[in-house]
C-alpha cells in the first residue's frame, strides 16, 4: 500500500513572539515495513536534519526574530508492507523498560495488567491487555490534556490515542516487557479519528510488535511510523517553546490517503 500524507501545522499569536524553538519529528525513516518514496518539509528557513537519542529524524527550527505566526508543512509518499507485523532493531530494547512521569504505573494499572496477563508474557497476552484497555478507557476527545498521565486517564476511564498508549506502556513495563510510544499517521475511513495517531510497540521474541489500543489493532497494516520514545514528549511530531506572543492558537490539518494504481483501458 502506498500512502500520501500532508501535515500542516499553523501557530498564530496574539502578540509577536520574540524567539521560538521547535523540535520537529515530522520525517519518517525507512524500516522493514515502510519505504519512503519521497518526503519534504516546508519550513520558514532551511534546517539540517539530525538523529535524536532514539534514532528519530529530528529538525530543530530556531526563530530568533519577531514573528506573529509560524507555518510548518510536511508531505510525501510512503510504501507500506502490509504483510509484516514485526520489526527488528539493532538497538537494545532495554531503555524502554524505563518509566516516565506520563507512563508511571500506579497500583490500579499494575493490578489491571496482572489481571489480563497473569504469568503470560506473549503476544496473545498483550492483545488481551490491549482489548481490556480499550473496553475500560472510552475514546473521548477533550477528556484529557497533553499532560494527563496514564494513571489519571485510566482512573477517569476515558481518553484519546495518546492516553491509550501511555496506559498500555505503563502496564507492559510493569510486567517487565520493554514498550515504546509511537507517533505517526493512520489511514482510515473513520473520520471520527484523526489521521495523526499514536500507538505502542512492545518487544517480544526479538522484535517490535504493534498494539493500537484505540482501534484494537495488533497489526500495523495502515500505520506510518514517524518517531518513537518513552512517551508522547519524546515522539510527538511538533514540540516547542517560545518567549512572548501572548495567547497562542494552533491549527493542525492532516490528510492521509491511500494511492492505488490507475488502470488505463
């Protein structure tokens, strides 16, 4: 499957921003299951790419002159191998046993993980965990914020893909299974879910397997990976800080479409 993606992010400010810095993880990498056919970033200025500690492609955009708005655009085409449900990595998975403030498992999450997995530490157990979290945490846009923790969202029984992923990571790590946050895009006909998406990967049998709690998917057939990390803060497509500007408004528009070969008569 070939996917075409366009991701536009626009920031506008009540007053001029004096300086700002944006950390952009908007560029996918070639992996076993995805091949980047072409990818472009349109930014206010030329920025060189680098790799962050997790191997993600990172662009750091610094604006040191006053500005009242900021427009960031990423677009391209990527081919997805829908037959693969596991990916391998030369880096150690052990760093992804670490917890973070957003993914710390409290007693309720630890008990939930044990109730669904018991002594099992295989893919079937994590699929049961995934479905259990989907049942417990209703998909509810606006129910949480970007700084809501896994424990808070789990206790509220509601959240979005970020919260589902954080809760899964907290549970998996409490079981001693390395697990990481994945940001990217999802091609879906369900317009109630944003094309910009998040899911989890867990290390089992020397490979990374995907678990999309929001959509109850254990095979990444229509998923395009951008970045990975311990949590949302490590892997989110755009993260920044600024001095000045007053009230900020952000608009994001993501289009993900599948490209089919046109047959001519």
